C-alpha cells in the first residue's frame, strides 16, 4: 500500500506497453479505479470518466482531441421511482486542440 495525506493506493499494476490499473481509497468506503492504456494498433478513441453511486451513474465522454467540432458528452442514469431515467447533455464543442492553439497564440502575442 502507498499512502498520501488524503488517499491510500490499495493496488497498482503496470503491464507491458502502457497499460496501468490502480485502485485507490478516499476516506470511508469511497474507492476509485484508474485504468489507462494507449493502443496504437486500433484507430478507435475511448476517453471517459465514470462515477457510480447507488442513486446515479455519471459518465463524461471526451471526443478525439483532433476531431473538429465534436462534443464532450455527459450521460446520467438515475432512478425515478421504478424507472431508469437517462439524460444526455452536450457540454462543449470547444475541442482540446483548438484550446491548445489559442493558448499558443496568447503566449506568442503576450511574450509569455
């Protein structure tokens, strides 16, 4: 186990190439699983954050960073009585690549 001031790493593995799996515990019974991998042989993009609680599940799906005008999505599933309600929200069309170029422009113009 690895300890920091606010969390405890219960388990961590690094596999061949770039696969990483980590289980963390935050406070009383709150856990986080971090999984990442970079697979260059597959042209699919899957970047997401998910949070699960008894009353709702939240998923944030990020678009491929160089795909122009693709939206970041937030999906929420929650119970309303005996019915599962699914909500899908388009959060932003401002892609990361465009923000990087804006930042670069600001650095050049303002000599930062």
